[in-house]
C-alpha cells in the first residue's frame, strides 16, 4: 500500500472512530447499525492506536525521559 492510499484510509477510519465515539453506543452495536464489520473496525482501532502511540513524545512534563514510562 503506498503512502497516499494509507493516509486516505487512516483519515477515513479516524472519522469512523470519531463517529462511533460520539454516538454514545457501544462499538459493536454501532458497527452493526452502520454496516461495518466489527473485525475491520477493531483492526483499524489497533492500527490507529499504535500510530498514535508511536508519535507520542516519551518525555515527561519537565522535558526529560522518565525511566519505566
């Protein structure tokens, strides 16, 4: 998958995740109501979480790395 295609999918699934979160429904119910495979939903949730975690700055609030965190 090229970078552009991946970025488009990331943006698409980010929007889907936000719609689900804002719905007030649990994730599985929301997926059923919106015709989305729950397996696909949870796959992209994992991908987006990993991507978000990788971009997170590991420095603490005072600008230094805290061991064990």
